[in-house]
C-alpha cells in the first residue's frame, strides 16, 4: 500500500542575516546582555567580550549569536530614560562609539555632539567633555558601561543633565541639573558600572551660551 505523500509546507523566510544592524538593534542586544549578567548567567569577563562584539557588529547576523544562549529580557520596552521626560522622542542617526580596553579614549574640544554615544571601558578609561561641544539637537543620550574601568562625563553648567544607572561593587553617579532655559540641551546618561565608576557632572565656569556667542562672532 502506497503512503500518500503530502506536499511540504512552505517555511516563512527568516530575517536576512546580512541586513545592516541599526543602533536600536545593538541597544536591544546590549540590554539582554546586561540583564543576563545581573542574573548571573554571564560573568563580567564574558559580558565584556560580548558587549565589545555588539558595538563592533555591522550586521544582524553578527548580533544574534551573542544572545542565542540567553533568555529574552523581562521587559520588552526600552527604558523610559532614553527619552526626554517631557515626551521628546529619542535621538536618531548613527551612534558614536568610544571603547577603551586596557587603554584610554577621550573626546573633548570643539566637536559636534550626535544624538547617541556609547562609552565602554574595560580596565580602561573613557572621558567625554561636552563643555566646548556643539549640540546639533536638543536631546543627547550617552550609554556608559564601566567594568574595572571608568567613564567620566563633563557638561556645561547651564544645560539639563539626567541619568539612570546602577553600580555593582562600583559607583554610578549623575549630578542632576535642570536648566532654567526650556530650550537648553538635555543630556541623559544611562548605564552601569561593575568594579568601576561612571560619573557625570557639570564643569564649573563653563556655559553653553558663552560658547555659542563666541562661535557666532567667529563666523562673522
């Protein structure tokens, strides 16, 4: 007796592994890794290796293997602190990555700040000085991770500075500021430290209005 042969059911195509990864894709993977380390599923060394790979990844196919052996995070939504508390949408565009592994990385002077910056220090230090920077948008988000290292962020005195993070056998400190000017730039610092430190504070004597006035005079 011949067995009836049934046609094979079509399989839905998977997302192309070669598609370019976005900043949102990288942030999603970094959040899964952060929660996995907090739950004890990853050691600090394993976490550091994978986070480094996250910010170097160029395609979705390079990201997914980094969390293939981990459960999905408990919360599906992004942290509310990634956007302005007044309801402003989160920053868009490419992120700038500052990575220091057994080394140091510094960003200072007259430079144009993007909407998103990722700072990662492993047995190293990252310094971000915004006191002479040019803000091309109102909201700037800095995601800072320090493992046996440090991330230091300096801002002008008259902007708004907010943050949310955790120190595990380390320090996470953001000196909250609220500018009297409702149109002043807002810098939000998120992240965590493990046997390290993340610190964000204003630099005395630095005001963004002064810098903008000098720039206008320089341009004529």
